[in-house]
């Protein structure tokens, strides 16, 4: 494949004339024009029945069991669930039970946050119910009370928010921050006084602490 100078390519595209090329490129331009002139530019016409044959083959492949199975496996699906106010407690307990283990460990107990004991750290899943919130975050001693460090995401359309954090062994205080203004303790976890008239939730991860 011949690689032409950019100015020669402009000549072939009809954007310039041979006389406008620098003298050192005119020979290359003339040769490129000669090759272009002898090229077969006869329009190619396809048989009229080709399109029908192609579409028939495509539809036949779509009806095959293997194609249907492939679509069933990889087709995205939307899962919806509804949380009623009178079943919020059991729903939060069920969501808290869905924890990915770093190591094999005993099943966590029910609550708004779940700690899975690991040798040095643990995955802790926090779940919070706030149907009227537009954004929810969690702040605590594990992230220097930075309310932008750990935002929660919606786990559906009915106000359940969740986040999973990796926490080293230890005991931590925390609270949920709703819409950047309200600091709300976890209703499913023990609480302690922060010394300023506000209550913080408490969680112990690993060691001899209590998994929540």
C-alpha cells in the first residue's frame, strides 16, 4: 500500500490541483493521479434477492434455541420490589444479610448494619431507610466524619439506601447524613452520646467486638 504525502492526498480528494503542489511532490502527485485514472470505478450492483436472503438467514438464527438461550442469559432485566412501611424492619434485616465475605465467617446477626469478621478487616454493609431523601451519606470515626467520603446508593425506588465499606478491626461511631443537613443515627444499631447533645450509632468490627 502506497503512503502518500498529506498534500498529495488532498490532490486525490479534489481539494487541490497538481500545479499547486510543491515541485518536489508533483511527480508523486502525477503518479497518484495516473493510478486513480486507471482504477476500475464501475458501480457494483448486488442481486435484488440478496437482501431477502440475508434477512431470512438472520431471522432463522434468531429463532434457533441457542440464540434464544443466549439472549435469555445476557438480556438486561429490571428487578423491582416494593417496601411497605409495616415491613421495613424485616426488609432491612434481609438486605443486611446480603454481605459478600472476605473470608468464610459466621452469618451476621440482623440489624441496620452488618459486620463480617475477617483477620484484619471486614466488609460492613450499612442499610438506611429514607424515602424522602435525595441523597444519603455515612460519616463516622472511620472516615474522619467526612460526609462526602461514603455516599449511599438507592437499592430500589422505595427509599432503601445502602453502602458497603471495608473497615479495619475496631469500634466506630457513625451517623447517616441526609441531604447534607440532617445527621440521623442508625435506628438498628446501639447509640452513644457524642458529648454535644447528639446521638451517634456504634459498631464494633472484629476482635472481641459485637457484630451488628
